[in-house]
């Protein structure tokens, strides 16, 4: 067997490897999500008892984002449970003028969501991992965001030096 066919095969295999690693248009740094748009079984938290219907054929068709029969007003229930005023949710969005005034006291940047989305996409593209990491779906999330990570125990010490009470803090891990 001559060396040229083996070299050509290796070159083709290497090219395919590189191309397959670069094929994804949206960088995924954290590879823990389920594939597809199926239901999220952990999002089902009925607060009212579930009931068996008299006829399954009379049930409404499932509609994503529609009202849940077992929990028709989860936001209102949560606000009431936390001691808030559910009437403030009427009309959608935040209706508290004092809160809006306080949060917008330094101004509001129009288009902030699209600016942040573009900056995040650029960050994820720059930190998308090496060729073999992308090829083998290696999780590069923690390495990419290491510089932005909060050292919780250093912050705890800073709060304590400032006199902030921190009674319920887990102990620092060994090592």
C-alpha cells in the first residue's frame, strides 16, 4: 500500500473533523439541556389538588403558555403567599411607581435586551471551546465564565467586615 492514499484519507478525515466541530451556528457552552422542545416535567408544580375529569375527550387541547387547570393564577398566588398585593399585577407588568422611579433613576437604555443578546452571543462565540471539545460536546461553561465567578467566601468576609449579619452561611469546604 502506498503512502499517498493513506495520507489523502487522513487529510479528508481531519477536514471532516474540523468542519463538523465548526458547524453549530449558536455556541453552546453548557451542554446539559435536553434535546427538542418537549415538556419540562420539573415545571409542573400543582398547588391545587389534581382531579380526574369525567371525560378525557372533553379536556382542552394542550396549549403552551395557556392557563393551567390545576394552577390558573400562579403569579397572583405567589404574590399573595409572599405577602404582596395581587391587585398590583392587574394590567401586566410592574405597576409600582416608586419601584419604577427607583430602578430608572440613572436612566434607561433603549434596546438594552438586543445589545446584551449580541454581546452574549459574541462572548459565547469567543469562548466556544476548542475543536475537539466541540466535537465531543465537552462542557466549557465553567472555564468560559471563570473570570466572572463570584468568590462567595471572600464576599462573606467583606460583608462581615462591614458589619452585615450573616447567620445562615454553610461552612467553607475542606481543601
